[in-house]
C-alpha cells in the first residue's frame, strides 16, 4: 500500500514502528515478469527482504543527502518495486515516480525529470534506453543536464555493448558518461539482484567468436568483425549470494564455458505462492535454477540468453538477442522492438527462424525494408526464414517493457506465421539453411 506523504508528515505515528527484523511471515509476494510464460507469485519473507536491501546497498553506495532518482517501472515487478522504490527508501533518498504508461507515451519525461532533479540513479531495461536514443537531439536542444546521473542501472534483458556506446555518445552533449551505465543481472526468485558491477567502472566487454559460442558453447576472444559477438559483463555476486554455471547434468563447468546459471542466496525466495510443484522444479539442493544461460570470466558473469528461447536450426544454436540487435540497427526498424523466435517444423525436423519487427514505414515500403533486414543479417552470417513487419505497438510486452518472445511464437503458430497486421518477407528458395 502507498500513502501520500502529506498526511504522514502532518501527524506523528500512532504507536511505535514495528521492528522489521522481528516481523514474521512474508513481506511481499511479487510477480515474475511473465516474459517466458505466465507470471508467478514469488514469496519473500521480511528478514530476507531486509538482508537483500542491505546487500544491494553495500555494493551500490548511493544514499542520503544529495542522492535522488526517477523510476517509471511498475511496482508489481521486482525491478520496479525493489530497485525503483524500496532501495531509495532503504537508503534515505527521494525517488520521483512516473507511471509506466507515461514512459510509454512520453519517454522524454524520464530524461526531463532526471535533468530537473539532478538525478543520480535510475533504472530500466535495454529497450527503454534504445527508445530514448532517438530523443537525444531534442534533449540537447532543450538543455537537459544528465551530468549528475552516475548509476544508469540496466538489466532484465540481454545488454548490448553497442547500445551502451550509442546511448552514451548520443547524450554526451547532455553530460551523460558511458561509465554511468550499471549492467546488472537478477530475477524475482532471487528477490531481485544477483550480480552488480563496480559503480562508475567502465562496462566490462568481451568480443568473442560467435560461431564457437553458438556451436560448442565455448568462449574464445576474437577480433571485431561480422562473425564476432560483443558481450557485456553484469558484475559479480552481491553479498550473501553465490553463482555457478552448470551443464545439463548440473555439474559445474569451467570458466568461459556456457551453461545454465544457478544461484544460491540467503535472500532468495521462500517459494512460489501456492505452487509447491513449480517451487520444487527451480529450488534444487539449495540452488535456484534460473533457466538463463551464461558463463563466468575471471569471476564476472556474462549472460547469453534463456534456455527456453534459444533457437536450434539444423543443429546450429542461434541466440535470439544477436539476431534482434543486428535487425534493430536497420534504418526504419523501431529500436527495442524486434523479436527473433524459432518455430519447429515437423517436415524439416528443425526450427524455422522468424524475425518480427515493428516499423512506422508505410506498407508500400515493407518489402524493401524486409530485404534490408535480411541483407544486414546475411552480412553478419545469419540466415532467417521469414521477416515479419508489424505496426508500432503490435509486439506484446510485459508491463515492465520486456518483449514476450513466447507469446510472439504462439501468435505465429496460431496464425500460420502471419500475426495480425504483419507483412511477411519469405527467404528466397535455397536461402534458408
């Protein structure tokens, strides 16, 4: 429950404040994002919540007088509730709240508020930062000052180093610095945070051989080029938290080897609300099975995707986020509004790869735009079966702005590959391998 500040300030509390360490039972039930399925209720006890906020604060020293933040993320999701509201309250600094709808309709308001209050901290998924890049010229002309922003937390989706550079370059005239980016990894089942980087440290970036990563799950550094892949590190575990990367048999794998990320933490969830079977599936031997894929390199975690969303085409593993990033760079495609999914074809005994992208282009321009997307992918060593162009707002998202790939795949299945409003560009004969 949220209460207005004025009535609380007008009168003293009726009684002594409760001791949070002594509070029994759940503090809250928060929803998973639902990006890969139906949202579940995650039960977080009081003592774990307080310990988690303390652990976050130890690794992210933003507190007290002079600090201030802005958040538009919904409060029924972990990033918005813990990061956007409770973390500022725990650390005694004000946070200015916008509604998710306001950000969706007027994303400039996020930047304007950060400038107006000289905000130090704010947070959002990569798609939010991507959308704002197009507002950089307007921000500079309006005289926005983002020089105080020293923790631009970014997470909840795959993080592209190229996106970080583009945003930092675009908003450099407003005083924004690349070092302000704070790439993180977390999930509702871990209360929120799993790994944090160092504050104001340059983003940790690895350039790796994409073919080896996709075919063998092996990480080898490579020179920049069309067949290389840039990955952004998301830091090290926060206090009271451990991580490991395991193979299909849940055996830990060496560093620079891709596997499933597992988390063990004193602040993890008690379980899913009223769902012991689902709880038993993810909490095994004290470890939380995240369903995310990644690897460790000198103790830093790198996330490569989700097990459920990996595309397997002709025995070759394809990472959706890689396809989406390449497609999103094509002029005419809306930033942060591209989804790549695989649909299993019985006759081929493999998956067909679909790229679904939002565009404001007129329908008469769709065929040419789809071909530009296809050519951009081909030049980067990626071949897809179909490119589907849809109007703005067509792609389903969670209320925190994350794209729902599973729902996109389901719509394609139900519509035989043609979502409402979609224009399909099929691969030429012999081009889909």
